[in-house]
């Protein structure tokens, strides 16, 4: 097996690259490096099976064509993921998330590639109970709407052309290599603030909840989703446990007294509750999260502390 990981220099993408290499899969990365942390791919240099980085944009068909040479599976993670930026300027997220995905779908269709499309829990409405794959979709931002449009395009390609695709919807992923200034980066933002002795700024009242999934578990689920049992399916990756942002801040602050409530920068795009149901991933992939929130926070804190010491 050989794979292309679009967005493979980004937070979740670089963990997917590592998971694939650990499984003996040859991997090439396509990334424009606009959202990657410096040095995110350095650890893979010289590893058997690592085919290197093609720097380019999935919205550019020529760059995508170069990245696809010699691979049989595409893990599509390249996306614009900043909710706030999407509220103020929707065109860029639509270009990246809709046009970029369309280019990937066309490439997969014309060359017969297996496709795993990584979506987001943000396509769903707020949870009144654990959200399964049949839950109501109600995007609260242009970012979420663009991701749902990409999902619908992929489903349409499946029905019209028989494309062998799987859609994966991770819930709120956190862990090493995360950036605090992008969507879903609240754990990274809080940890960086705590390590620097700054205030942990909770947007609004902090009652909004999230289902926090450690990045190693997310990457394992994304790679597992290439299994034949998952073709044509949409799969949630979630822990089934919800934690409020206020509770998360208290866990990370650990009594230091640095938690502060601040006005929400884009309240119209906020979702009150996210809580996932990953029963389908358990059934089809035998996938389960392995890392608890306290363990994941400790591992992520240690990574950020090491980063700060460099």
C-alpha cells in the first residue's frame, strides 16, 4: 500500500503520516505549509517508506497530480479550519474545503484511488444526546458548511461513479503539534497560557461542551478507515464523554487561579454541546479510543513544555 496524505504537515495529518509509516505504508505528503508547525515533518526524514513532501495546494490540480504519482490511497485532510476567519471571510474556506475536495474527488475518480475524507463533528447540530452519523446536520459557520459541502460531494461521487470513499468525522482532537490559534485548538491555547503563567481565557460562560479525542486515537481511526468494511460509510471518531470548556480550563489550571472569562469573539458560530457516538467505528473497524483526557492532557502538556524549553 502507498498513500498520499493531503495536509500531512498539519496537526492531525502529521500523526496520520506517522501512523501509516509505523504500519509499513509508503507515504507522500502534499501540503502548502500554511498551517503547519515548523519542523513537523522532520522526524520522518530518512525513515523507510517516507516519500517526502510535495509543497502545493489541493485547489491546484497540477500540484495534486504531482502528489498522486505512484499512490493507491488518498487521506484527504488539507483544509482551511479557522472558524473565526471563515465568519469574516468565507471565500477562502470555500476554495480550500470545497474546490480542494472536488479536485481530490476528481483525481480519485479518474485514477481509481481509495479515498478517506477527513471531515469534522462541526457539521452536526448541538447535541441533545450522543451524536451518531444520522444526527441532524446544521453548520453554524461557513467553515462547517464548507466541510459538509465536501462530505456531500464525496457522497455524490460514491453514488454517481462508485468511488471507494469513506468519510471520517473526528470530534475535538487535541495533542502534541496542535496550534492554539486554529479551530479546535482550545487545549493547546490553555496549555500554552498555563505554562507561560498567563490567563486561561474562557470564551463566554464556558458552559459549552466538547468531546475531546487524543490525536493518536484520531490518527489510528483515520488510517483504519481505509478498510474495505468502511467503504461508502461515514464514521464518527469520539470518546462518548463531554467536558465543558470551563471544566477543561480548571483541569489545566489545577488551582493556580489563572482562569478568566472573556467575551466570545464569534458567538454566532458557537455550538453549545458536542458529544459523539462512535458505535459504527467500533463495529466496522474495532476502533476505540485508548487515551483518557487526563492522560492526554499530561502528554500534551509535556510536549508543550519541551517545546518551550528549546
